[in-house]
C-alpha cells in the first residue's frame, strides 16, 4: 500500500524512485499494443517476443559496430522486424486458431534457440552488452512513443481498416461476402504488429545494459506474459492490453511481499478472467469497472480472444 | 554417433509418451492442454520429494507420483475446462486457462523451499536435482563403445508397452470406442447414451497419468528434476511432435516422438550441439506451413 | 441478363451437389431458386459467390466473369448475399454491421484517420446516416437498436439486419438464402413485402428457399433444383403444376391426385385457415401417456424456436409431428433428449423429468433419438457403430445376440459390417442410425426426419422398417417434412408451425384436412 500512498501524495518522488518501473510499463504497453492488433483481427499470434528480439539486437548491434545515431538504430530494428513479419506471415496466415499460435511459438523459439543463441555476433548464450544504455533518460522517449502508438491504435480502430479487422475477427467468411480481402488485411495486421513489437524491443534494449537471450526475455515465458496483458485487459478496445500491461507489470511492485507468488497470482487471474469475464477488464470500451455514473452505457457484448 | 542414436531413442520414447497424452486430449476435446508439461514436471517432482524428503521406497513413490498426476488431470478438467464448456467458450479460452494453471503449478514448485508454505511438496526451489544413486537399481553395461544405463534402456520397453496398451484400449475396448465416439461426434455420443462429461474426465486422467509417468522416467533416467523440466524439455517439443504426427492421432504422436528424437540427433551430428534446440521448432514451423494436419491427422475445413 | 450460369458442376467425393446447372437471371427481376432439402441450392450459391471453387462451367455477372474469382472479389464486383444460418458479426453493434457492408465503397482512409482531418468526421457522419437509413429501409427501428450487439437482437431483426448489411454494398445482384427460415406466416409476409420493396428500384434478387409459398408469391421466374439438377424453370404457375416438381416435393407413396405443389397457392387464406384452428382437441389425446409435454418454450440463441408446445404420446402409438422447416420440430426432439434445456414448461417421460436429466440418463431410461442427418460415426465401422449403441449394457452375450438380430432385420448392415460407416449410402446410413437406435432398447423411439435426402426407393424401405418396428410394439414419435408418408403411417399427429402446435388429430383426419392438404400435401 505504500506504493499507492507515495503515488498519490508525492508524485515527483514516486517518479524518481520508480523510473524503471514506469519505463517498463511504457514498453510493455507498446508491446501490448502489438498484441492488440493481431488479436483485434482475430489472430492468436504469439510472435511478439521474436520481433522484439530482432528489434533489440539490430539496434544494439548497429550502435556497437557502426556507432550510428539512436533513431537510425531503432528504425533499422523496426524495418527488419517488419520484413521478418512479412516472411513469417506469408506462410502462417492460412492457419487458424491454435495452429497459428503453435506456429508462432515455433518461430520465436526457432529464432531464439536456433539463431540468436548460435550466432557469435549476438554474443550467443551470454547476451550482448549494450554500450550506451540510457535507463533513466530513455523513459521520455518511451512515454512519447507510447503516446504516439496509442494515438495510432485509436485512429486505426475507427477507420475502414479497423472495421475490416473487427469483421474478420468475428467471421472471416461473412467478411469475405462484404468484399473484404481477408488475407491481405490479416497480413497487414500481422506485419504492423511485428513492427510495433520490433519497436518495443529496440526501445527496451536501449534502456538495458545488456540484451539477454533468455526465455524470460524473448522466449515462451515472455510470450505468455504478453498474452496475459491482452487477456486481462481485454482485446476488444485498444486501451485494454495497455491496462493489462499496467496491472501485470506493476503487480510485483505493489505486492512486494508476495513477489514470489506473482506467477501464481497471474495464473489465477488468467483462469478467473477467461472463465468469468472473457472480454477482459476493459471489454469493448466500457471500462466497466471504473465507470462514472454519468458515462453513457452501451449495451454491447465484447469478444473474447480468438 | 551410435551413442547419440541410442540417446535419440531414449529421449524419443519420452517425447512419444508425453505427446500421446497431449494428442489424446486434443483428439477428444479439440483443445490443447498446455498444463500437460506442468504435470510432467509435477510427476517427477512429487516422486523425488517422496523419496528424498519423506523417505519412501522408490516404487511406492512412483505410484503415488502417477496418482497425483492423474488427480491433476481431474483438476484440469474441473477448473480449466468444464466451466468453459458450460459457457460455450471458444477453444482458445481453454488454451489460456490451462496456461494459467501451468503457471500456478510451476510457480508453486519454484517456491518450495525449506520453511516455506510448500516445503512438504518440494524444498529445492529452482534448483535441479537428481535421484541419489541407489534409489533404484541402475546397472551400467558397456557394449562395444556404447554405454547402456539400465534406467535409460528401461524407458523403451516401458513406453512401448504403455503405448501399446493404450492403443489396444482405444481400438478394441468399449471404453476406447466411447472415447473415439466423443472425439468424432460428441452429439451423437450423447444420443447413444454415453456420459460425455465423464468420458472427458477419463481422457484427462489417462492423459495426465501418462504425462506424469513420462516425467518420472525422464527425471529418473536422465537425472534432471527441477521446476523447469517441463518447459525446457517437452512443452514445446511436445507441440512439435503432435504437429508432426498429426494432432489427435495417437499413432502419429508415437511416430512423431521418435521422429523428433531422430531429427534432433541428426541436427546434432550435422550442425553441432547448439542447433539442437532450434531444430524442433524449425520442424514444427515447416510442418504447419506445408501440411498442417501432420502425418496422420485429419483435414481441417470450415463449412459454410 | 444480369447473371448467367453455364453448366456449373460441383461434386464432393461421389456426390454431385451441383450437376450441370445453367441459369439466366434477368436484370431487375426477382428470380427464385427452390428445391427440397439437399437439392444443391446453397452449394450453387456458394460456387457463384466464390466460396467453393467451380469444377466446371462458367458464370458471368453482365460482362464480368465470375468463374475462378475469390469470394471477396466477387463481392467487390457487386454480388452480395445473406446466409442460410445468419452470419452477422454478433459482437458488433447493428450499426457497425451495416457499416462493414460499406467496405467496398469506402476509400481507404488510414492516413486520413491519423491526421484526423475534419473531412473525415464529415465522412463518418454521413456513413452512419446512410447506415441508419438502410436499417430503416429494411424495417428496423434504427434509433432503438443501432447500438445493440447484433447477436442480442430478436431473430426477425437479425434476418433484416443481414439484408441491410448486404444492401450496404450497393450490389447489382442480391442473393437471399432462406431469408424467412423459421418465421411464422405473418413474419414471412413481412419479408415478402421487404423483398418487393427493395426490388422496386430495380435491384435484381436471387431468392433461394424451399418454402414454395414465399417463392411463388414474389418471384417472376423460378428454377427448381433436385439432386443437383435443374428439373424445371418458368413462371410460378408453370412450375407449381409441373409433375416432376410435385413429385420431388411430395416424395413417393400413394398415388394421389394432386394439382399443384404443396404451399403453391399464394392466397392469404391458406395462412389464416391453420392459424384459426383450435390448437388442441382434448378428446383426441390419450388419457395416459408415456410422454407428456406441457407448454414447452425453448429458445435457440435469439430465436424463440418453440413457444408453448404441448403434446402427448401413449404407449404403442405412432405419433407424427409435421411442419415446415424451421418450425421447431427438431428443437423439441433435442429438448426431449436433454441436449437443450427449455426456458419453461415440462416434459416428462415415464416419470423422468427430461428437462433436468442428463442425456445419458434419458437414453438409459428408454428414450432414444435417431437424429436428423443420421449422425453416424463415419470413421468407425458399421459393427463398431452398432457395438457403441450397446455401450453400458453389461451382458456381452446378450449384446451380441441383439446385434445379430438387428443385422438380420437390416441385411445390408450385416453385409457391410466391417466397412467404415462413412462409405455407406444415405439410405444405408439411415438404416444404421435406426438400427443403432433400436439397440439402445428404446421404449420410445424419436425419429428426426428419417427420409431426409433419400432417394424414393430408400424412403419406401425406411418407412417399411418403421412400420415393422411399430408392429413389434415400439412407441414412436416421428418428425417428418414428408407429411404424406408421416400421416399415412401415424396413429395421431400434430402440426407444428413456428414453434406452436396448430392442429392435432388422427393421421387420417389430418390427411384429409383441407388446410393441411393445401399447406403440406399439394391440395
């Protein structure tokens, strides 16, 4: 509870002592947005950590070997992640549901275990040292980026693209009957999600002193964590996964005593949410839990993931 | 090289045994039980704990370990699966609820330290341990340049017998027919008087018992027991196996298991030990892209 | 000619779903496509709209060739459709559903979105206004339901919404696939008026249905399919008196003098006749019944499939339940078998409360259903299917004797015992399904559309078997679209129309009842 006390009574001090947390929340929110796009279009892709790794390693390697400016490094990471997204997306987008999830897991682990851990240039198992990390200053870049990303998400869901994605998620065959080129739109979502994940990964690496190829960072464990953002927060509205990221990332800081049992709590949350409130905390944009009495009520049902 | 092939056969047997449980649940319920790898680990952990911390005889500990795994199957059904079926949730939801349960199981074991809440279950925290030598008879023979440990060798007949028994049950017994009926058409099964809920619970029990047993075999013969053995060894390889063999096909899981063991060994020999990890996933990816139904699975199609 | 089809072929395995169909649809007209269940109508539509590939033949929309194009391209060319089983975007609001329909007419506005130009806001407003207008056109109260999730709307509104969505595409051709399924006569009248209304401005419509009445009253020309082939085409009057058409719809059995196909007379009196008839004749129902259903109400999602139905079956009877597609007959049977739970009402079988019991308990108590579409286990052998039917019975020897007995009654099953059930023909599968039902030792056997999709000779065989089973003493509740055969074999019958029991009497009575004859027996 001291966490909240400080948050509300002395925000400045809170900011200073929790910079890392806030930055991590920001990054996780960007990655959560990556997850949002694929889930919003009905694709259960768990590929985010793979694209994050590509973004991260590219950015750090460029800095290490070519000493190029940060913006270029991140841009390169993003482009490379996007290109990989196209390559991976083409074959896997025909797959539905569980099969897509499995294929993307295959991708991230093949990338991590097969490529990253074996290429001398990535430092193999030892990870890569980042010579210019900026854990405290980087937070401003993160927050500004997050704002831009969220704006993008907001506008996309309002436009023709967002409407098409929502339709595809509900019923691909019916979407086809309305002239929606399902394959193309799914691809767009997948690549966009790869770009966002690459961006998040590159940003994250900028804040860290070294890039760690472990399971917790770019493996299935991370994929599950990112999935939990979207499940908890709900993927029917662009704010959902962000709220999910906020909650999950802050949990260990709020309940310091229960730190050890964080995973147990996360697991319980996942089961409880998926059984009792599959549309997540945010649902379809009602912020149902935190609704002031004067907020207009919409009588809608929200989709569950997948 | 031949030693590696032997190892491939041993580990392939474990993969196969594990994957059979995976595929059984997929075949009957059309869902992926991602808590299966946690049950694999739990079987090994419980057995170890009983022997080392509670002084039980190995064989008794094994039986209890298998029993605990079987009970865990019931937990999976009642906590993760049945509530979703009642609410007509899509199959993806079961994926998530079983992931949640897996998290809980692994984290619980991880936190098992002396003096903690779960010390009766496990005290070694995140460490990897092995059964002390002498826990079970494990003579070693040398044949040519091959080293054969009895425990590893025993995996093969045990696995084969179990898979044969399961195959027989599924193909020739009334219970097996019932499971196949539920797998093919739950509605018809209900109309024929089968208690589908009970069949599903039975499927989970069988599957989890097999998974737990695979974990015990792994832990005993390969000398590695930790909260992460499920995740590191079989969680994703299990997926690769059932994709290769065809999801829902028991013979496919068996063949897929040995196939993966073989592929990994070949990769090891050809590309060195570092490539071993990625090979499974590359195989998985390729199979999904080229032939999603695997070697023996059924074609998937949506009707309009 | 707006739409032209030339010798379209599509088969699945050995089944010729569409067997060389050629068709021309005149611009601005309403063209009907009818045929009994399984005739290939929906497959044909799926081929035209690009969901199922052509195997041979061609199709053109004016000068644009449709053959080989993917579904979304065909839609973009200007063909939109509704689906037999309503495929709305259930979790999206009604308004959003219609807006999605505008997809092909919208420019891609991704960049505009990001810049939030004022122009975009204006566009969006006009789009929502258009969508509301479309909803009003199809008879929906846009103000009330625009923001409701489509899946929560009442059935009739959902059907209309799907039409609104299809219209949003501004199609050249609108294909309506059974738009009035499951509706009562007055609701159907509403759909009829809607169709005429949207055709008024020149929209070409292809209407698929098997409800003769609807199609005849609204279409300029009608094509009739049966077993994948076009067996007749012409004006409604010509088609409804065509001998081949009458035979296809009535099925075989009895040489009856019929002058037109069932439901063909479009007059309004047909509707009222049955509606006004009292819904129950208490004297004609048995006092003691083994099955009693009282005031049963069952919903299926948004559809109120069964509304306050009551019926009784006494031991040893054959009771028929007839009615059109979507009337709620199968829903009643599924409720009796415990697969669906009713909203209200009671159903008791020999003191067992069917509304609460588990499906397996119900079967063991003696109420066994032979489901619609047979639902046999295709991957298992005939023998395995039969063995499964005796699941739970302990005595191995007794089981074997029973199985042998059943195979003697249906010799085909004996011959094919080692073959996979999926390889049997439709009629043989039906025999298997009935045999399976018998093995469960039913005291009351529920038969759901046993003649569905069967060739005439097989229908004869099936009904002969049913008669034999009845003669041996089994009580039977028979649901059938083939009203003629059902009424001939039944002791008593009930007529179900949109979820309500309209009429009841002995088989003979109903066979001669004029309203029933007009609606279900061809006059």
